[in-house]
C-alpha cells in the first residue's frame, strides 16, 4: 500500500507521518520503503516536505 506523508519541518518528520498513518498491528512486522520524496516552496506556508512510502507486511491490504 502506498502512503503519502508530509511535514513542514523536514523529510524525517514526513516519514514518521507515514508510520503514524500505517502503524504495525501487534507483532506483525512491516517494511516501510521510500519510493519518492520532494519539497515544495512558496506561498505563505514556506517549505513543505513530502514522501511516498510503500508499506509492506502480512496484514497490509492488498498483500498476499
């Protein structure tokens, strides 16, 4: 499952945003694989950091 994380601080916080959105369930291991990262700057917000992360695990929807 692909999950997008974002942060106004940095890429690490954006990655942690993904983990908060798709936390492991109990003792089932998960893998978080970074697929894409980028930053957008401009407007009144300043810089926004984004990451697309593939979440892999036995309990993840769409996984066999």
